[in-house]
C-alpha cells in the first residue's frame, strides 16, 4: 500500500510539472532550439558538415637536419593515415600558424633544428635537455587537433622510450663491467643507429573507422551537441523539482501531507521519485525527438536506456543536494541556474574540453554532464554497452553518494517530521 502511494505521489508531481508552460520551455523547447541553432551554425543541415573523421589538414615544418624530422613527416604521410590526414610540409612556422589561425588547418607541428641530435647525443642528457617538438592547435577544430596530437604523442613516446632504453642499457653495462667509461661514446652511437631504425619502422599506426559489425563510423556534430544540451537543461529540471519541494513546505501543502496516515518517508520518497521520473521523461523526449526530426542515431538502444536512467539518477542527486542545503525557493532558483551553466561549461555541453588544461578535465568529472556526454558520444560512434561501463558506474556512484548526503541533511533539518 505504501509503495502504491509513493508511486501515486510521483506520477502526480510528474503531471504537475508537465502542465507548467514555463517549465516546459526550459525543459524541452530550449534544448531543442539550441541544438538546432548550433547544428545550423556548424553546417549540419546545409550538407557542408564533415560527417566522417577524414582529411584533417595539418601543417608540418621540419628544420631538423637529422632522421627524426623526416621520419615524423613519413608517419603523417604514410598510407595508414592517408584517408585520415591531409599533411602539408611548409618552410615557415609562422606561415603554418597563420594558416591554422585562418582555419585552414587543425594544427601545426614544428620540429626544431637539432632535434635528432639532442635525442641521439653521445653525451649523457636528461629529458629536459632534449629539444621539444612544438604543437600549435586550432581551438575551433578540437576533434581534428585531438587526433593529430594523439598521433604526435605516439611518435614522441616512441622516441623517448628508445632514448631511455639507451641510457639504461649503458648504465647496466657499466655496472656489470661489460664496458669501460671510455667506450660510452661508441656504444651510444651504436644504440642511436638502432633507435633510428626502430623509430622509423613502418606500420605502427593502424586506423579502424568501422564498428564490430563492419559499419563505417560516421561523425555527426549533433551526436555531440544534442546530449550536451539535454544534460545541461536536465540540471534545471532537478533544481526546479527541489525548489517545488520547499515551496510546498512553505505554503503548508507538504506539512498537511505529512500529518496524513501515510508515512513521511513514502511522501518524501514520492516527491523525489517524481523528480527522477521527470528527468527520465525529459531525456527520453529529447532523445526521441532528435531521432525522429534529425534522424540522429544514438546507438545501442539498451545502452541509451541505461545511460538515461543513470544520468537522471545522478542529476537528481545534485538537485536534492541543493534543495537539502539551501533554505528558500529563491536561493535554489539562483543557485540552480548557476549550477546549470557551470556544469554545462565544465561538462562539455558547449565545446570539447580535450583542449583545456588537465586540471579542468579532472574537475569536470564531478558533473553528470561529462560522464553522460562521454557515454552518449561513445554509443553514437558505434560503442556497445560494455564500452560505457565506466560512465554508467560513475553516474550510479555519484547519485548514490549525493542521495545519501541529502537524506542525512534533510533529516537533520526536520523536513520529514510530521
């Protein structure tokens, strides 16, 4: 009987929220409009947008006289990457940066003079003494710049591994009495030749743009924007729900319900469940709407359903936490709006955060937006349920912790007392 009352309260609150026209504007219409607007700006509806990750323009300037500069150019021009990248070798780094600034390239790479010599030096060096390759990214092409940076880091890591291997090998040979100190230059020169051959080996990068079913992976800009907008406005929904809880407490509706024969836990549980149901309905409507209107493919249906439930659960936890600590509906309205925008920015609802400092990429993990966007984006690129295990687990843990803290604080405030 108590469970039935809990569900009745939840469904009643769900209906009330969907009858509120102002709430519907921010819950459904605003995310749709922003998604459509950003899609139009990026060319999603004009046919000019790039629908697959291919032909990413990259400018390379090589001033290195040694082999590593040529090997890096060879890597970027290799047959394994010919459909992914469109490299241009230039003479001037300033010209390369100007082309990137003019949005004619996703990134520029500069290999300084003496780079190979600093890596293969016969003198003992540290990583700080080795000359660095410069990477100049286009902030308006985060996906392309991220791909180029990943390939470059793979090359640099291989160079560093070979350099450290040489230093460790020489140290071990000296400690074991296999060589004398005066033989170090000759051994270093031999190891350098071996490293050049190893780093220059062919086919250590392989690009696969197909899913396990053999279907080609397509990149749709709305697959990134739509979940970002949906998750950002989800924070409005949950704070609106916690605000309504305090409003009912202030107007006397909640106290009257608490003095009824129904247990207070069922009443408050029903209120919270109503917020959760509203969040789930909001995400389901937005995802279903974009699927029908824009033919947006969200991916594995089971994965999408579980992500909707997990994201709504975690977001509702944040909404309850805000409602538990703040004292008035006005405070919740102000703080809730601020949290919605901050989480939207930190969580990547507006832009890819891969180009921002690592500390921001760590901080954003406190937001359900970041985990939800990661999960939905993975599914849209052909991922399966097992590929989104981490986001699902993170959202479940986040929601559980937030609900536990909220329940303890609500109990201390006496909100659940008859």
